[in-house]
């Protein structure tokens, strides 16, 4: 149900806030679960230790002094608590000056020793009036926790008596699960952590049951796919091209290629994922697979997430298939109208063997004479609708999906249950890996000399920020201010910006300037994660590195090891949390994408690592693929039982919900 429905009575400002969190329906909002819970604990001051997080009630006993340093506001005042005077410091809360003498407040912060506390928050409610357990939600710049909580409360109260159980009653009873209505109440409005634990157990099971039900349904649909004639490719020509390639295939590349060729020779259309780390040689395998398809008499298309990557793929394919007599073209918006018309005409009449482009390839104007194979690079970036649209341009079309976010083999069948999976783990001989340095401060000064040397040698630099511009409610380095500071620091170099609020044309122009070395420093958000292949860019600084997932950081640093020069990535974070140190040191310790993704799954859960929202199956929000093996195995077995008995009325609500979600995801387009 759309959140704009009048019965929810959500204000325009609240709807805009939820829109920025990509929340548009009641289901999405009620499944926007807290990422942690603050449990109210107020031990006596005699038990406080330095760096402890403390919460206490206090009386203001001095006037508040505030001063500014640029955009940073610092406020300081004294309070009386536990018969002691404590000195309180709080940042970016200019309204603290409104506190009055003898006012009772509740403070949460970090104890610094010697009766000093750095406050993270305060309010004017007495301690006794605070909830024992407070949910904390992931948010974005300028969106307050109380806004999210108020929206969830309003929608839950409106729909409380309409919340339907998707888990069949027999499983609720067998596993002593909660009803969905009660599980949502406990996860969002808990009275204790026992409430949270019981709710999470129920909601995890539902997530996995929906996932495996969707996977089993997709398997059933694929099993009824049209039978096609095997592709009679010319293995002699394929081997001839392999012999002329400038390098030998690794054992894993050869194995993946053989699996693909076996699929081409079968009577069922291929639906295969090739996963491997950055630089493992997936593109070479895809090039040979497309060439094999071409030798069987059909055309191939390669779908790239960005225009610049599409053009880079053209260069790579021409080099990889230099020994083959085929036509390869790239289609993108920057081409002249006559050039576009020529490519479209030659694709339609079969002159073009391999066509590379972004999802513009799906447009009606693009017609193939005999499309037989589609390769999608970075498979998370393309939705079911896009794949189906391309399938309709050919007959019995084979799909090869590539992902540079690899996961261990043991998890692949769980996550990609509707696909065959080929894994490339071995790296080509002589491949350099970027060096990663973790700096325990969020400051440029430590790496300044190294950066100066890197730029002086003629290399280029990425600087990654977690925010686009300044916002008091989101304390992170931002692109706009950082770029201004960098221009002052390095006036002799070209500095450009790149972020998601720019138009497609603006982003493309910025990437092109950096690609041509017209700018030497690119200050960006994570939009550079996919699609940048600038050989001369060998340095990367990531501010607030603790705000990113390990796999995301690994993908980012993959941008700086595209050539023969040693790349170096500096991870900056002032966080003192032990979990942050543990996570970021994983990247210092290893460049193995499989190990990194495993750690990411273990420490953070799946998040967006899988791209399942666009693949027609539900996301995991609470479920953890590493630790929840018991629930996973149970849910997988139960899903098979449901699929084998679809007429059971107790199973119908779940089956209908999964089918509806799959149909809706099929309308998704990047």
C-alpha cells in the first residue's frame, strides 16, 4: 500500500524523508528494521570507565558556552549528577544554548575520565520516562530518528489489524513463531531485548522462506522454458583465438569457459553467473563465450552499467578477439546520429556480430537479426525486466551474468539458486594487487606527502566521500567541501567532482575528463565503484571508511590497480569502535574478494551485496547467511514442501505474495 494513501496521514515532509530512504510502501516501511537497539543502562558513576558509553540524569548548573570553528559548533556546560559536577561537551548542537540553570536533562555520551563527558545527545525528559530499549534505524543526511519512528508508529497503528501472516500456520505452530503482527510490534516497539530476539527469529524465518519459495518458483518456470536447438559452435575457431590471445587462460578461466560451452551445446537456454574477483579475467571468458556463439551463426550483446565501461569493453574485446574475423560495435548516447543509424542498421541486418552498450540496448529501436547470447556485466545493476526485454529480441537466448562481488562456493547455490554458477578464484600470473593502508584518523595530513609524490609522478587520485554536501545531522566528509579544500591545497592540478545528484550527462563528462587525464583528482561518492577503468589512477583516499561495507571498499580500491604501477588505497576513519578496527583491518590483511565478501556477510549481513532486489527474489534484511544455517536449511526444506503442494489453502497467501513481488520486480529498470 502506497504511503501517500490518505489513511496514513503522513505529511509532505515525512513522505519526502521516506522517499530519500527509498521507502514508498507500507510493507517497505514496516520491514525497515532497526540496525541496533540502545538499551538504557545507568550504572553508578563509581563504575564508569574511560570510553564507556554512559546515560544519566543531571541538573544544569552553569550557563552554556558555544563557539564555532568553520561549520563545527562546540557547546560546553556543567551539570550536577551523582553529587559531582561533570563538564559536558557536545558538538553541532547550537540549540544547547537554550538550556537553563537548574533544568533537569538526560544525557548520553562517552566518559572521558576526570569528570568529563562528550555528549552524543541529550533531552529534557527525566531518566525514568525513557524507554528501556530504543530502536536505532539507518538514516540519511537530515533525517532524524524520531521522524522514522513516528512514521513507523503511524503506519503500524493504522494497519495493525490488517497485517497478514505469510508463514503458513503449520510452521508457526511447529517452530513456536510469533504472528506477523506481533513480530512487527516487538521489533519496532520492544519492551525488552527478549521481545527483540523473539521477533527477529520469526522475521528471519519468514525472509528465508520467502526467498527459497521465490527461487523454487523460478526454477519451475525455467524448467518449462522453450527447448531450443543446441548451438553448433566451431571449437576449432575458438581454440585458434585462444592461441592468439596475449596470455594463457588460468585453470579457473578454462573451467568456466568449458561450463559455458557445455551450456551452449545443450537444448536449454543458458542462465549462468560467472563470479570472480576484480581482475580475475571474467571479461576474457565472456569474450570467448560470445565468439563461440557467433561461430554458431547468432549475434551477441554485452550489457554494461555505464557508457564509459561500454567503450572500455569495446577496446578490451577488440584486443581479446584480435584473431577473429568478426564485427564488434558499441552503442552509446555520445555517438553522432549518422553513426547510431549505421550501427542500428548493421545490427538489424546481421553485419554486427557483437553489440556492446548500456541498457539502451533494450530500446525498441535496437533490433537484431539473430540474437543468441546476452552478457550482463555487474549483474546486480540490471533488473529482471531488462533481461526479459533482451530475451524477447532473440529466440532461446542464452544469458551470462558477471559479478565482481564474489562469494564462497558454499553460499553460491543458496544465493543464486535459480542460476548455474561458475567461479573464477585463481588470478592471472603477475597481477598486482593494491596496497591498503588504514589510518586511524579522518584527516588528510598523514598521507599528504605520499599524495604529493603520487601526483608529482603524473598519476591520478580518487578521493571518496560518504556525503554529497554538508549536513549537521550527518557528520561525514562531503564531496562539495572536500573538493573546495583540495583545489586550494593543489592549485596546480585539475580537480573534479562526481556524485549521484548530477545528471547522467554531467557524470559522464566528469568521468570522461578524468579518463583523458584532463583532471588529476576526482572527488566522488561511491558512484565510481563500477565503470571506471583509468589505468593512470593509482591512488585512492576513502574518508569515513567505517561507513562503507568491506565488499564495497574492495570494489572501490579495484579502480586503482588497472595498470602496471602499484596502486595504494588509504582508508581514513576516526572511529574508535573495535568492530570498525576489525573490519577495516580485513582489507589491510587480504585482497581476496572471496574472503572479504565472507567477512562482510559475517559482520554486516548481506545488505546490497547480492543485488537480489532486482533479480526477482526477496532481499535478506535480518537474515545472516553465515550464522543462520539452521534457519536456512529449515526454510529451504519447507519451501520445497510448499511448491510441491500449491493447492494447499494455507500456502496460497505466501505463493501469491512471492509471485506478485516477482512480477513487480520485473517492471524495475535502472
